[in-house]
């Protein structure tokens, strides 16, 4: 399970880079980010019954630590993704 965890965290770092490198926008990128983040939130013990939207927070994100906002039907979370560590998850709206 730990190897899978690291893969998804790495994927969240690479998604923005891959999207910028593509000549045409990848319409599935936000869907993949939403799914990956929702899985991470659930894995760390938070409730996310239906992931609605995920987007990066450009003001808080750094090159070495992207920050995402995940909106679920029951809560909204701010997620700081750190390589080789559990994500830092803050509940914005319960």
C-alpha cells in the first residue's frame, strides 16, 4: 500500500507539468486530480462521499509543495501534497 501511496502523490506533482507540456489541454486532468485527491483524503480518514471539484491554490502552492482545494458533497478540504509523506489535510468547510 505504501508504494501505491507514493505513486499517487508523485502523480499529483506531475499532473500540472504534463498539462503545461501538452499542446492541447487534457480534459481528463481535473477529473484525475479530483479522483486521486479524494482517494487520499479517504485513505487518511476523512469523509469525501462524492468528490465534486479539485483545483490548485496558486497563492499557497510552491514548486516543491502543491496545494489543492477539494470540494466534496459533505466538506471542502485544503490538501498540501508532500513527496514521500502523508498529505496535510485541512477541513475548510465541514
